[in-house]
C-alpha cells in the first residue's frame, strides 16, 4: 500500500491543549516544536504512526482553532493573531482528508466554548470523532476530569501526552475507528524489519512512496520558501505572510508529479544566531538546519530582489558547502527583476559563489510558477550524481589521464608521486589518491584533480570529496 492511500487521523483543538506534544508522542519523534506559549503551531504537519501488530496511519497536527458558534474565526492568543483564518482553512482541509478526527481538549482547564463550537462543527462532518482529554496524569483523576466532556456526545479517552499516560490505549482506540478497507500492513513500511516492530517505533519522517526524493527548502525569513512549496503543489498548503517567521516547524509535504514521488521539507527562516532571542525561533532554526542533513537535496532559497547574497546567505552557503550537502541555489522572485537586468544579476551571483562553482544557480518565481520544472530536474540530477560508483578500471584510466594532462608541481624540490586512485564511498562521491607524500601536493593541484574527476565521471553539480593519503608509512591524510 502506498503512503498516499493510508488513512489520516487529524488532531484538532483550540490553542495550547497539547496537540503537538501528543503528535510527537504518537509518532515517537520530537518533530513538532512544543512550547507553553499558545500559537506555536501554524501549518499542519504530518507524520506516520506504526507499531508491531497495528496498521500504519498518517497523523496530522493542526494549528489551534478559535471558532465561534457560526463557524467563523475569532481573535486568538497573541501568537496566532493575523493567522486565524489561514489556520482554520488548513484545519478544514485536513478534516476533509481525514478518516478519524481526534478532538483534543485540556482536562485541567475543563470544557470551554471553543471546545463546544469545534465539537458542533465536527459533528456535522459525519466522521468518527474521539475526544482526547489531555493533561490527565493518572487513573485516580480520570472520572472527575472527564465528567463535563460527556456533554459533547463523543467517545472519551483520558491521556497525558507529556507523561505518556494511556498513549497505547489511544492508538488502539484510533485503529478501532479506522475503516477496515483502508488498513495496511505495518511491516510493509518497516525499515528495520522485526527490530523496529518489537520496539514499537514509528517513522520520524513522512515518506511519499518508494524512492521519494526529499527536498529541503532553506533560507532567510521571507525568501519565499513556503510560496515555492505552494507553487509546486498548485494550492495553498503552507501559510504565507509578509511577516517574517510565519513558518516555525519543519513541515513535510508529499507530492506526486510525472510518475515520481517527492517530499518537500519547508523550514523556518534562518537568521543570524546573534539576533535570535526568542526560544521558539531558536528551536525553529535548529530544526531547519537539521532538516538539511535528512534531505536528499537542499534548495537554498535566495531573494533575488536583494541584488546579491546577504551575509547570512553566504553563511548558509559556506555551511552547506563545508558539510558537503547536496544543494542548489534558487533565485526566487525573478519576476520582479527587469528582463534586461537579469543577465547581470545572474553573473553577480555566480561571482559571489565562485568558491563552490559546482553549485547550480537556478532562477525561479513562486508567484508566477516559473522555473519549477527545472528545479525538480536539477535536484534529481544532483541526487543521481551523489550515488555515482566508478569501476576500478575506470578509476585507473582516469588517474593516468589526469596525471598525463598535467603533472603535479614540484614542491620543495620533489615532485609528488601518485600510486593509485580509489573511490572510498558515495553520498557524496569520495575519491582517495594514494601518494608518497600528501603534504607535497599543492592546494591548487587538488582543485585541478577535483575538476578533472568531475569532467571524467560526469559529476557536474553534486558535492565531492578528494582526499590524498600518504603511503609508505605516512598516516596523515589531506582532505579537500
């Protein structure tokens, strides 16, 4: 069964009832940012829940909904102000896709009008609803804290997302409500076989079918990352605002196009650490940077209207280049650049990125949907190049060609002697030259070696490591 056909279970509720904490607990990963401050979650987030003996399902976390009796939004807490309409729209889209709805309420605060309005709305959908009374820390208080929620007319279950009370029972209740025809085989999605099932673990990321290409969108605030995700999907999946910091969580968004599966990972804007004083933003930035290590290819989104790379853009480029992260640079908002000015602008960006000249610079416009197919094609090419494995015979011929074309320069009256070349690994491609003395190989010659290997092996845009290892007793290794 494909991931797209798995049933979805939607976590709904007003702000600050613990939906994101419950989401993390059920998928067994701290993917959603949690904080005592209401309004941290805005975009809906998806993750997979699976365990041994139970069919997998997709769990959807949504932002806190502030709805009146007429199903219209009312002003929410400070963290949500200005986003209430967008959050309600996303919540309704999630409900439409959901097979089961979990209405999460706060057992400590008791029943509120917002809870009642949401329950009335969910009742009209005709879908199975389970009221999850959160923040109930033990059996001794369950009856007392559940009592007033019986008026909602739905099945009730008391849990504590923070402490794990009744979480396994919640999974069982959810699976009992799922339609039988939509069930699947948990083992079909197991990456670690029986070991994963015995531990009762679930995925930490949302796959999008076999061979899905994970694409992380990284960049400064307001560079247009969420707008690009929406443009790829052709719908308003991510909340977009002129306010910097709209996206907080790193959100996985699956897509199928041209027979291929993709997962876009939209991330929070990354500012300089010295300017970050808010704890939620600090969590968001850390999550953004971590997402680049889990993606196949990172798209570094830059605002082309700035006329060049900012200091923060350069820091992100240097970080990705240093880590040998497969990435490309997206010049977004190119529709706002006059046509005659575009060639000069592209040359300026190319000059600023000369220190990592293998990285492609791709113009695009999220607003007009321009350049999107080229971005996907380039990302696919980079991913394929990262997996290149070169046969031994081709390696030997390559070294002969490289050395014949241009010998290593003499250093301290001795010319370095090269013995043989091996490929140590892929992801990214890593090549090791064995020489008599690595210290005698000039940095300029190492750059020549990398450029030559790229040409010979057809690795145009993927990151590459070229290492020099001394033979004849010398253990040191020179890395580029």
